[in-house]
C-alpha cells in the first residue's frame, strides 16, 4: 500500500532537517548516525559505498576538502510504503574549498529510501544524489579535487 503523505504527517521530516544541519556543520558522527548499518550510498561521480564505515570514510575525505556554506531544498516529496519511506528532493548547495577559493554553487536532486528499524526509528537504507548541471560544473567533487591538486603542483 502506498501512502502519499502531507508535510505535517511526514515521519522523516525532523530527520531530514537534522541530516541537512549535520551536513552544513560537517558533523560526521551525526551524519553517520542517520544511516542503517547496511546502507548503500551512491554519491555522484564516485564508487558505491556499502555500510557506515565506507560512508564515514567518504564524508571524512569530503570535509577534508570542502565546507558547506548553504544547503536548502527546493522541493521534497515523501511516500510511505509500510516500513519504507521514499524521499525525492531537489536542493541547492553552496560549498567552498577548505584551502580557500571560490564558492561553488550547485543544484541537484536526491532519492533516499529510509527503512524503519526494529526499534521504530528511521534510518537511510539507500541513497543517491546528483547535480542537474552539466559535467564539469557544479560541485563535482572529483573535478574540484583534481583542480586543487594541479594548483598545489604549480606552487
């Protein structure tokens, strides 16, 4: 049975807000606490991550290079299917390279499957996000890091 829910009945709204705040703060422990132990995460232009340990490594590397300045959702929809909540959203993110540099703004979209745990809590079970901008623009982490490495080599 599929149930489209209203904003006021959203069982994961507070968790989504906490996830966004943890992301903006660079709070890796808070971010990882949102994932199920068997989470599968597919970040853009990167390998698939399996479980919390790989997610932690990914976030540690990310925050070594970038800081999130702003993150907001332009749209969001949630549908509950028993013990699963399907979340689709659009977002705007602005980041800045940690060593300094220009602000990078991107617009993207995400799809998360949250799974209700045995204790009744909700955790992200599967997650995927991407930019809506052409390759080579936006917050492409790989290209941004490559540019940083080339810049370091020229000094």
